[in-house]
């Protein structure tokens, strides 16, 4: 009889991290869309386009850096205090 499959020991943490990253991503995209919508209501200008793109860029950069840090934290052991 074959051994039962086992999930990695940090599987629960990985699922929670993924959920958190997805929620952050949705929140960031909603924020960009909301800001763009507010600008659109009174007429969209070239400056507005630039501001929306800058906002999107900043939020995307934050998302990627958060994902990188999360992935890195999941594969590197925590610092064992002063070693």
C-alpha cells in the first residue's frame, strides 16, 4: 500500500499568504479604478491620465515587492537571533 500524500509543513501559511496577496491586489486595483473614476467624472485630462498611470505603477510595484518578500520569507528560514 502506498504512503498517503502529505502537504508541505508550511502549506497552511502559504495558502494564507496567497489569500492575503490576492486581497491586497484586489484592494489596490479597486483603489486605482476608484481614483480614475473620480477623475473621469469631471472630465479626463492628459494630467489625469498621467496621475492614474503613476498610481497604478506605484500600486503594482508595491504588489510585486510584497509578493517577492512573501515568497522569500517562505523559502528562507527565519533569522535565528543574532547568528
